[in-house]
């Protein structure tokens, strides 16, 4: 595995530029490490669908706007905090292998990111107390898991030697975030968690796997030394097959979730098309692992996740009204 000019040309160019100052450096950090234009729509779909699906399970009407806003702001702050946690966790490896990234190259500093993550936590707590104080235990649960996850559950070397366990343990944060988002409906309404919610949490976990694996599938010529992608770990045939299997497993759980709200047929039609797209994407790369084919995994993962959430939260609202 070698670093190639194609793999790092854009990052090297960014590192060679005159570093921006003031607020501009945070705009640069956001663009490189937490692009809101890409994350925002996905998190909004995730948040709205979680709140809406919960209310559909309860047979309630469209959730109040404030519930959706709290779920969205809290969720996007969760994902930012996860990014900050990664910056701390990966600092030594990034400094050695990826010095072009914003923190190693000195664009922003870890203490500054910690302050921003803390401000985000204060906003999350304030929103929880404003909407429904009963949300606080769920907020603390996500924070607690995030904290031990940042420390690699205090068994870092053991986890790194077991990539499947590592993946599962880190993706478990997704259903916890989703549980909080759904609680912005049922907990805020003073109701118990509705039956069938577990299928939506499974969908959330597996969608996390799809995105995580999909963003770490690369053609051999774009592999970087020190960067452990799934194509390095499992090869160019097994890795895309695992990704496609995760898509299929997500579809199976989504159909169970759709059954709970009596929306199986429309969801099945949409899922069949998307699963076919994923299978074709994986098969094409397996047959010929080229860069242009590898680049399809991340956008297809995003399209899959966005469509999946909308098919369980937004589409039923429109078709079943």
C-alpha cells in the first residue's frame, strides 16, 4: 500500500496554501472535515423521519415543528461532537500519516474544538430541558457512550485487531442517537416508547454501517499508507460484497419497520430499486476495481440513507394522510 500523488494532491495543495485566519479558518475546517452541505440534508431527513416515524407508530398527527427542530439541532451537534472525538482519537495517526488534515497542519487546535463541542453540549441540554426534561437521560446516555467510544472502550489494541467488532461497537452510537431523536416525539408527548420502534433503530444501525463502509472503499491506486480502509482489510471483492450485504440487511429491517406503519408495498418498490443500484455498484467495482467505479460508493450510500429515512418518515405522511 503506497501513497500516490492522485490520492493526496488536493490535500497537499490545501496544506500548501496560506492558512486562513479568523472565522475563515473555521469555514475551511467545516468544508474539509464536517461539510454541512453534505451532512445537513442527511441529518435533517434522519431527524424528521425519526420523530415522524415515532408519531406514526403512536397513531398521532404530524409532530410539532419544535420537536423536529430540537431533534435536528441535537442530532447535528451529536455528529459534530463525534467528529471532534475522532480528531482527538486520531491525532497521533493523522500527524504521522495525514499531516494535510486541518488539525495536524495547525489550522485549528484540539482545545478549540473541545470548547466548541462543549458549547454544543450546553445547547443540547438547554433544548432537552426546554422541550421535555424527560429527554435528559437519553442525552446523557449518548454522551456516555460517545465518551467511552472515544477511549476505544479502553481496549484500543484489542479492538483494532478485530475490525468487525470495531465497526459494530462504533456504529452502535447510531441507534442511540436515533433513540434520542424518536424520544423527541414519544417522550415529549409523555407516552411510552411505541411497539415497533426497535426496527427503526436496527435500520439506523445498519445505515451507519452502509455509510461507514461505503466511504472507506477505494481503488488500489488510491490507497494511502497508514489509512486502514475496508478494501485494504478485506480486499476488493469481499469489501464491496459486505457493503451490498449491509444494504440488503437494512432493506429487510426497513420492510419490518414499514409493516409496523402499514406501508410495506410502496416501501418495497422503492427499496427494490435502491438495492438493485447498490448491487450493480458493488458488482461493477468487484469486476474492475477502478477509481471511477470506487467513487460511486459514497454517493450511493448517501442516496440510500436519505431515501431510506424519507421512505419511513416523510413518504408515509404524504401517501397515508
